[in-house]
C-alpha cells in the first residue's frame, strides 16, 4: 500500500474535517446568537459573563472523566453520543427563543451543551492523529485549524445577518442542531478506531494520569499555562455585543463583522502556514506571538473606531492561530495514543477555563470598570504572563522542533 502524500488522501480525515467544520460553523453561530439574545433581553454585562461561567462548570466537573472515557471506549461512539445530547439542548434553546422562555432556562441548556462539549471535544481531539500517518500529522493539524477558523469567520457574519433581518435568534439554534447531525452521520461512516492497548488505560484509577503526564512535561505545562492565562486575561470576545451596541454603535450586523475579524486573521495566517515548512524555533515563536496578541488586545480596547477595532481583532486572531498550531502540535506529538484522551481532557480544562472563565472575568470587570478598561487591563495582563512564562520555563525559550512522544 502506497504511503499517503496528503491528509486529503485519507477518507477518514476528510470525513473528520468536513464534520468538524460543520460543527464549528454551527457553534460559532450559536455563540453569537446567545450573546446577542441574552444581552438584548437583560442589558447586563454580567449576564454575558454568566454564559461563560455556565459553560465552564461542566468542563471542570466532567473533563477528566471524559478523558478516561475517550481512552477506554471507541472514541467515535463517545463523540456521537455527546452530539446527540448537544442536538437535544440546542433544539430546546430554539423553542425557548421562539416562545420567550425564561433566561434561567437558557443557562440550563448552556450547561447541557457544555457537558456535551466536555465529552465530544476530548474524544474528537484524540481521534485526529488516528486519521493520518504520523508524518502528515503537523500538516493535518494546521489544515484542520485553518478550516475551523474559516467556519468561525463565516458563522458570526451569517448569525449577525439573520438576527438583523429577522430580529430572531431561534433559527440559528436549529442550524446548530443540523450541523451536529451532519457530523454524527459522517462519524458513523468512519473506520473503527480502537484505543491503542495499554494496561493502565482501562482502570478508572488512572483518571488523573493525564494530569500527571502534563505536570511532568515542562514544555507542555509551560505552553498550556501561558495560553490559559493569556486568554483568561486578554480575551475580548465576550464583550463584543457591548462594544458593537454601546461603544461602536454598529448594531447586530456590526457584531457579526467584529466576530468574524479574529477568525479571518486566523484563517489567513493558517493558510499561509499550511503552505510553508514547519516552524523550526517553536518556543521563541510561541512567546512572541502571544506578545503580539497582548498588544493587539490593548489596541482594540483603546479604539473607538469600528475599522481600527476590526483590524486589531484580525491581528489578534492571526497571532492566536500561530500559538494554537504550535500548542496543538505539541499536544499530539508529545502524547502517546493510549493517553491522548486523558491528556486532551487536561488541555480542555485549561483552555476551557481560560475561554469561559475569561468570559466571566470580562463581564465582571466590564460591569465595574467599563468595557474599555476591562479589555486594556487584560492585554497588559497577557504581556505580564508571557514575561513570567519565559522566565519560569527556559526550556520553552530554547525549544526548536517539537520532539515525538517517547
């Protein structure tokens, strides 16, 4: 059998890529719709923060168990069951939106979608290395990340257009249900992916093995920790409905354009990276792109012009894309297959904590300091985080090519 020359020569990778892209498109539309609807109904920045808090609670509660499930059972089946739960939750959201249901019920559905994501996110990430040969993994990760950013680019614009024309968010929730259903069908057509044999993976006593693995890997711990605090402090996405309505006076269409700026920067950067040789000096590049992300965040916070704000978000997305590709390649290459579920679970706790708890932090600080100070403070905090990481972990400063798992 001839070796594959491209990830696209693998039917399973194509199915994975198409299904993940559909799901990411639906999710980014869902996020835009939820943010706009909840702020439109409450006019409270803290209500947006509660969305992030509600999403992160199930990640913290269930991620480690989800990692063990992904290392114990067929990963495709884990993702399919979790997607079924996601579909039920978003259909309920659609009904609540169209009937004017209570806000607390929205948060209950968000908790269910967060629980589903804790399981399917972990298992889905662990599946990717099994869809292509090892020598194509870095390119497969870059392509997958780039295409996902393309979905994030299109989704908010579509969501903003639909809400602006119909003044309803309910139809967008139906779109997410269809997207999850497409991925579920594509997963059913993929080849079985039994977990690589490991004497320890089957026992529930090994549920914390992923945390121990990350703790003992200085490179992985440094990169994940830096990203967690950078996004926790520097993420401004949660506040975009406030900026669109109250600072930039751009309305729902403007919100859609702002939400697509960061994915556009990431998509362009990802396409550029996919056509170049792999990064050689991964450690220094990782540190510098997070510095760029921090300065772009500060620029966004200081801007009162929608086009300048859009450009800063676009730059932030480009810097974040480079960081994400390096981090994901580290995660996949440094981890043995039998532990990928549990290590991906730890990664999801770190990243989920930064994204969703960061949303709560942004909403809380915006309520008391105002949105501009909240974002600028976060950007400065990101720069401080990079400095502390570079000082604490000299091995990250020196890292060149990413080593393979032992």
